[in-house]
C-alpha cells in the first residue's frame, strides 16, 4: 500500500510517497502559502492530484492544536489563517475523505514510540527543539494528548513563575534553537542576523570557550525543563529532536547539565535517559503515517 504523507511547516510543505515499510519512494516540497486558507487548500490539492490514483489516502502533520471536542483549530501555530477552522473538513473537501491530521510534535512522538528511540518504553517523552519546543508524552505505544489535545505543549512551561505576561519567560522561547544560535552569535561577536545553527556549532565543535560557555548556559536551562518533565511523568527516556539534535556536543552538554542537577539534590532520585530521536527531520512524516495507519487499521 502507498500513502501520501505531508509535513506542513511555516515555510514549506514537505511531502513523501511512502509505503508500509516506511520507504520514501518520492519526496518533494513546496512553499507554504502565506495568503490564506484557500491558497493552502489549493497547495494540498495540487500535491494530492499528482498521486491520487496511487495512494490509499493522506496523512498530515500540521503545526498548532485542533481541539478534540470542537474539531476546530484552537492554536494555529505558524498558519494563523487556520484559526477557528475545521481544517480536516476543509481539506477533505478538496482531496479525499481518507485523510488524517495530527499536531507535528505529536507526530514526532508517535514516530519515536512506534519505530524509534521510545519503542518499548512504558512512559516516554519527546522534545523537538526548533523555533519553540514541541513535545509529546507517550504511554505504552500511544501519545497522551490530554482533554483538549494540549498535553505535551512544552513551549508553554514557565522558566520564571513570577512572570505572567504572554510568552515572557516561557520555555519555548528561552530554550528554542533560535535563542541558542543568537546567544552563541553574541558570545563570539557575530551578527545574529547572518548567523545560523551550522556556524554556531562550528564554534562549539572547535572548542571556542565563548561559544561553549553560551552552550552550557543554554543547556542548564534546557535541562531544568527536562527535569521538570521527568518529575511530572517519570519517563523511561526523553528523546530530543529537531535540527540541532543531530549535534553530539549538544547531547554531551545536556547530560552535563542534568548531572549537575541530580548531584545537587539532597536525595538520590531516578535519572532519566536522554536520547536523540531516531528519525530526526523525517519524524513528522513517519509519525503522520503511523497516525493514519492506526486510524484506518491500514
């Protein structure tokens, strides 16, 4: 069986023709429309029309939150024009009724518990580090979504409980990849506007003390968030994803920061295992397909 799988992001819609063995037979991407819902529907329809004679249906990973009760997009993420929309019905109207949609970070969590780093765990968690921190909690082979689908939205965790306004002192801002890159740029005297993650980790991997000091300050805060997740759900493992998760030095410094937290505790508490996501940037695609297969018993 073949499936059309889409990973919708703020800048691009990545798509793949996949089979039951998780092979990506074809891959591509198109820009994510900025204009509005109708343009978004047309973009999805255009991709579907290329494969509609071959596929069983469409599996989609989408930013934001679809309310489980109303079926309306409650938090639109990067696609603000989806707010208040029954996006499943809108897309089915121009493609096929065999279409599933799940939050992008929840897809990553489902991918890892079905096929990746969390497979076989009783309880697990995924943290996807990007422009914020997407997340998911897994129990057995299922992703825990909570009453409204909001469970695992780690970006909203507070890093300072005295600050109550908007995204001020929230983990998704203070521990985002963007924050880390900007911190390293400032530390080494580079212009943050022309600095990227690859350049940031070049400095780190070359042993630049300024960059490593910024990295350690970042992982100290990141580790405290991971510690809070551990204290809340007691996972066997927490899988770290996102583009920067492919950097071994990041995991080395996360472990250093976590070890310091454990060593300063007056009692010996369990230590959670931190692992990289297995599927990295393809986790949303693989997880979207896993969600489709669960939904339709495919």
